[in-house]
C-alpha cells in the first residue's frame, strides 16, 4: 500500500475512533501533501519518496517548534508539538544514531581525495545519508572530524 494511501486510511480510522489529536495531524499532513501535488502539477501522483520528503519537512518544523517553545518558556505548546512529532515519526524510517553517523562519515571521508574541504565532505555525506539521519547532527559530526 502506498504511503499516501496509508495516511488516508489512518485518518479515516482516527476519525472513527474520535481521536481528534491524530485527526488534526493527519489532516495537516494531507494538506501538506496536497500542496506538494499542486507544486508538481495538475493531477500529479506523489511517489513514496516524495511523501517521505514532505513528512521529513513536517518533522523538522515540529522539532524547531519544540525547541522554540521550550526556549520561550511554553512547555504546554512544546508538548503539543512533541505529540504531533511522535505521530509523524511513525511513518518515517528510524534515524541513525550518533555513533552510526560517525562511522558512516569516517567511511565516506576515507574514500575522498580532499578531506579538508568541508563543503565536499558534507555533500558526499548528505548524498549517502539523506533521509537516514538528521542533517544538523551530520553537520556537527563532520565539523568535529574536520576540526
């Protein structure tokens, strides 16, 4: 079953169960997917990879919101964002741990001729780990390895 169809099915199930929090998240995700279809063109069909891209973008928004709300002293809003984030993350593949990312960065850097150029290293690492690891964490690890 395509991921987009799974999201729609889960929306229906959440509506039947009366789970308003999940319904809100699924409606927001469907809206984001519809916006992506409009960007792509009339009658466009999204691949699972494109759906994952939209989910990752929404995940990133929630993480940034949690951070901002916690810094702003609004824990109740941060909790709301965390619960939305938890629902979104159900549909995303498990992210790599810091140790796994560090090992992958080491391996990728060993294959590069110019290891001192941070831009080239980041480009190579991001191509390899796209969608598998948080970009911010990857950047942090690459800087540690180069620094």
